[in-house]
C-alpha cells in the first residue's frame, strides 16, 4: 500500500509511531461507537467531554512507504493584523487580565490531497504523532504533531507540554532564553492545575522542568508532568478535564480563550484539537499542532505561538516561519 491508495477509503486513520505504529497503524472503516472506541477526536472548539469516538472495522500495522513529494507545497500565510494582535495581548498582560496567550494564524496550502501533505510533512522523517484522518462525515486532516498531549497506562498519566521554538542551530539561545523559559513554566503550572482534580491527592509532579526536543526543522522545549489518576477516572475523563491543551491556549486558560475568540478571525477546527488512540489499559493523545485541514476552499495549515509581555512581534513572526518549515522537509520557510 502506498499513500495515494488511501484516497480510495471512505474513512480511516493512519497513525504514526508515537501511537504505536511501525511506522504506521492503520484504522479503516471508522464508525461512531461511544461504548468501545479505539479512536477519539475533539476539535479545538469542541468540549473534551463531547469528543467523537470511533471503532474500526480493520486495524493493522502498515508499512506505508513515503515517497518524496512530487512538488513543493506552497504556503501563503494569512498574517494581516498579526502585529496589532500581539500588541493587544501585551496590553492585556500589562493590565493583569492574562499572563500568556497562544495566538495563531492560518496558511493556505497549494496542495491537492492529504497524501501530498503527509509526504511533505514526512520528508525529513516520520513525525512522532504523524496522522492522516478522514472521518465518516467527510472531515479530513493531516498532522505532523511532535507534541504528546497526554498518555495513560493503568493509573499513571503523563503529559508533555511544549513551549519554546528555535532554529535547529540555536540550542544555546533557546537554553538561555528567559522569555521561552517563562512560557513553558506557565504552561507546566497550568497542566499541574488541570491534572489535580482527576488525580490522587499530592500525586501530581513535574518530572522534568525543561528539556529540548530536536525536530528536523526546529528545536522545541518541553516539560514532563505526571500524576496518578483517581479511582474510576478513564482516559476520556482525562480528555474532558484537560482539553483544550494549555500549550495552545495560554494562562489562565479561560482568560486566554476569551482573547483567542476576540482576536482570531475564525475557529481553529482540527488544528490545536486532540486525537487519541485507546487500546486496552493504554491511551495516547496527541495535540494537533503542525496540522492541515481540508475545507471547502482547499487545505489550510495552522501556526502560532505563546505570547507573553516580553514577546516581540518580529521574533514571533520568525517563529511562525520556523514552524512552516515542517512543510518543507526541514528547510526554513
């Protein structure tokens, strides 16, 4: 099977190695099933408790070869008003209304199919949470997310919030950046607070305050937060408590969400949503960053970043370009 062969399927989820695929796991013939789901999905705007749940008629490991893209995918960034939005967020922070806001924009892609996009996103190597999903209702998205939203095994839950992005040759700068360190610290604390109500008392802990993850096109700073789930708490209960993810909202979460609704021109949809595989006593949920979604007008791709008071619009715009590099096989935008 090759990537274009999947275009013939009515519904499917092709999931990368972070979900347990070698290199991919294929779920085909998806159908809604709230009682015994294998796949769960929530768009950014959907409540986590309302995540759609699916069973699959077929489940198998799939060694799908990734051929080089036939052509480069063009991306036209919709960044009108970006500088003004950053200024409004900084003003709100100065007033004490919010501490950090993840502000995002969209890029229109010159792409014909999900196969083309996934091939481009995998040109530098298959991302940990690569995914190409077509749902029974026709919704379709492709993701090259490097971010683990959370995973559970038995009663243990582990999250990896991600904040701070730099070029691959700028490790020292990212290590020393007080601004990026503060961004991650805020979101790590937010995750601790989100986990506390669903975990046993005093079990939530930060296992790693900050480490760097190297991607083909960038460096990312992440932390590790873990806890022991309270009796009876399921992975879907955890999704209800944590969604939308703190690293794509800001802090405090509800104040950040109000600013997102005020400043962004439309819904994020699949971008910044959550996708999860549930198998036996395990679950793995990715946070859908580096994600393209098919719309009536073509494919759109989301990029953004955490804005704090020390943020500079030009530097933040450069971070968007680095993240667009995921579409270029690791090359800078």
